[in-house]
C-alpha cells in the first residue's frame, strides 16, 4: 500500500488537528495482531498522513497492553517512511519545566513485559541501535517547535519505564543519578520497531510534571498530567503540522533507511517460508 508518507502517533483526538482533510479510516490487519485503533488516513498541506491513537480512542490501552509491533507494522503496510511521535513525560531535571518540550536522542530501557522485535521464529537479525532516534527528523520537529514559540530542549535521555504505576521516589532519584532527562512509558518500543522496519522515528516529549523526586512540587498525578497536556495541545498540533511537509520532502540519507542491510544473520534458505511471507514488507527487498 501507499496510503501515507508520514505516520503520526499521538493521543486521542489528534486526528482532529487543524488543516487535516480526512479521507479514510482504515483498520489494518498485521501478522502481530490488531493495532491500537483504526488509522485515520488524511492529507495535510498536500502530504498524505496516517494518524494512530496510541492508546486507542478513549484511552483504552495501558502502556504495557499496547501492541507495539502491530502499530509500527501497520504504518509500514500503509507506506509510511517516517513517524512523528508525541507523548507525555515527567521531568528528571530542574531546568525541564512543565509545558517544556524535549526531543530526546537516547533511551534507557526499564520495561519488562513487552515484545519489541519483529524477528525470531527462525529469523535472526541484529539492527544497530546506538543512535535510536533519527536525528535529522528530530531536528526538523525541534525547529518547528521553536517557531511555534515553545521552550525546547534538544537531545537527552528518555527513561522508558514499565508502568502503569508512576515511579517510586527511590527510582526517580536513581534515574536522576544516571543523568537521565525525562521519563515516560511508551516511546522506546516504538523506536526499536521503527528502526527494524527502516522507518525514520523521532519523538516530541511534552513535559507534564517533575516526576516525584522534586521536594517542592506535588507528586505526579493523572490530574496534573492531563491539565498540562491540555495546555500544550494547541502548540503540539501546530508543531506536528509544521513538521509534516519538510519531513516528507527530506532526503532519507540516514541510517534508518537501510538499517536491515547487514542485520539479517540467518541464511536465506534457512528462513521459514511463513516468516518470509509475514515479514515481506520489511525484509522482502533483501531476499
């Protein structure tokens, strides 16, 4: 399929952003099960896009319940070569205040229960992941954020925790001692799978709280998170819209575009036919 060039992952209601002409609502079947919701196929400023509500419309799925493989595979089937992600995070540094926007370039994995690779079942591949974010795409989004008047921080480390509970105070202080910048529950698996699918991926991390380490601020609550997300919603949508045209037009000379070129270890003749068939959208050009 070539239904969309750009994929966007965000919260419920994101498909209603200004300037979007909705063309279709597509349920996509994948070898890994159902994505979080139907993809909203539309057009913004002449660019075909596919929107996915990460947690499903109505926010029905917790971070540990998300079918990350189906979500990213669905974008691949729709023809997206780039994914722009937006999510809420807690701040682990004094200088990253609520309503600031961070564009992290690194991750630390603190999850435990999540499938996060398309490979296995007779096919072994080891994709390079030293630089997990497409920095060129991240720079494009960062420039759009500055133009929108947001307080922006480029780079930094995103701790991806399991959830759905927030951190203990001991954990929060441990992550600060590691030099981490923000903490969230969703973006690492998206980045890993996007790299395996040779899709450029960058995330816009919207700071909603100071986690629980900060002695002079209240501990994080859902009420606080939602209040700051609502405050940032208009700016976030403006950033995403402004990023779409340059993201679609850029030359993909980054490592993302050829991440699988030397990653597949299994001999072609030894790969099960069923696996070849299921993963054809990702590995077909190499077989």
